[in-house]
């Protein structure tokens, strides 16, 4: 399987503190790959480096065979890589409709209507709240909006940072069902950072485990689910 995203021996720093140590991973088109690890393992940093929000200190990142580790974030979005950050970061003072329109800033304005229809087909609750300010939505609804907004740019790779954080269990289940559906319908690659290893491995094809900024374990979802050390650390035995 040919990799769409290739991260090759990437290191990154926050000032003098090295947060990533030679991290390598791959994601193929149509594949869901999860990145697991405890708080402070470097998961969020990895997504920030891929999306251009934090420069790589060493290593190379390629998307569809083209180097992108030196590109600015806007160019990375235009290339087809979209990052849904931890904490959702919706525009709380804007309506749901306007948040979605903002998500399609790299697309022609004429695409907005079709993009919104496509987004609310995945998340019908948003269709009922298009005129509502995003700041009045529940945490789960804001997470749906953040994902729907990302879909507006028609990405080839969707990166999500802790989409289950702060949402009710029933909404978490719904969101992960939708991620699996988006992958099937769009043949989209998804790179998923998640602390809930059980739910992440249930939808993922493969996974990587980060510890103090380095990959310490990788394999198929089934292999990781069966790993005794991983089960003890993240799956409750």
C-alpha cells in the first residue's frame, strides 16, 4: 500500500525542550491510523508539526510524494491536509453556517452550498442549527462542527486531535461511527490522536504508540489490541 503521508525521522522542539525524537509513521489513502500515548507523549506536537504550526527541527514530511515540512499551514491545507485541533476551536461568535463557510476558504465560493449539504448529511444535528451561534452548542455538537468545518476544504487527509475529549459517551460513539463512514464514503485517510485507546483501535487499521516523544510500539489495530503491555497501560488490563 503506497503511503499518502510519510513522516520520516522527525524531531521537534519547544525552545530548548525536545518534544519529538525521530518519529516516523505512514498513512495510506483510505486508511485510519491512530496515535496513542499518555499526556505529554508528543501526540499533539506531532499533528502540529505535520500541519505546519510547529517547524520540524529535523526529518522530512511528504504528502503524496511531495515534501511539505517547510510549507506554511495555508499551503498544507491547500495540498489536502486538514487538522481538527484539540479543544475544537470553533469560532464561537459566528453561526454554525458561517463556521462551515470559513472551513471552505481554500475552495471556490460556489462550492460552499454543496459543501454544507455534504457536511450536514454526516452531522444532521448541525443542519438544524445553521443559524445558531457556535458558542451556544454543546461540547459534542462543537466537535461535530469542527469535523464538518474541516470537511469543507475536501481534504485527502483528515487529522483529529482527541475528538472524544469532553463529549458524552453516546456522542463519542456517534462521532467515531461518522469517522468510519467518512473514510468509507470519501476514501479519505484519517490520522487520529486519541487517549481512549479502546475506541481508537476499534475504528483504526493500524496504530502507533508514542512515549516521551518517540515511537515505542506500532502495528495493526488487532496486534496492538492483543499486546499485553498496551492493554495494561491503556485498555484496563
